[in-house]
């Protein structure tokens, strides 16, 4: 499945922890607070659990994290504008399988 995660976090420290974790989990940073990646349901469960843990320790009323599952046919029809690199787009569309650790 393709997972989209976006967040609005006021604390620099927490924001850094979240972004570092998402990169560690194999997601691709598309914008400063937007990540995408092809992951399994098990990985999604682990990511959701870890993000909930991070937020519960450091939460502000204004902090938000949104996780969206994107259907594979939907991502194939999306338009990417900007310098994302074709390998990233091909991976997200399921045309190549790459996992960076």
C-alpha cells in the first residue's frame, strides 16, 4: 500500500524526531512535512503506533499528524510537479521496488 503522512508540529524537537523516524521507516520526503512510501500493513501499524507514542509524550493542542492510505491506482494517475526525480515517482507508482535503509 502507499501511505501518505503529513504533519503540522510546532515543536522543532518533536518535528525532527518524527521526520527522522519516517525516513528510518523507509518513507520518502516529498516536502518538509509530507512523506510517501510503499509499505505493508504491518509496517503501517508500527508507524502509527510509534507516531502516537511520540505525540503522546510531547503533544500540543495544535500538533497534528495525518496518515492516509492511497490506492495504488490513484497514485498512478497523480501528477508530480517539481524536482522529485523519476526513480521516486516510479517507486511510488509501483513501477520499481526500492527500499532504502
